[in-house]
């Protein structure tokens, strides 16, 4: 497993633990979201949605 994948998995596990969501469900949700995002939206739209999602979570954490 590459270093990036290990970091990604560790981050996912920490988020899932803090939100009390099973890790397998978190992984499935990410795969599903990526699939639908790439199938139905333009690259610019995906980037904006990812930025909005990141901003939302940082605001929630720091808020």
C-alpha cells in the first residue's frame, strides 16, 4: 500500500471513529460519491464541490 493510501485510510478511520460510522460504510460512501461525481458532473463542478465540502468540515470543526 502506498504512503498516500495509508494516510488516506488513517484519515478515513479517524473521521469514521469520531462520527461513529463504520469504516466499511465510509469507504463505500466515498467510492459511491466519486463514481457519481465523475459520471454526472464537469471537472470544474467537482472541484467546487470538493472545496465546498472541505470548507464546510473545517468550519464545523473550528466553529
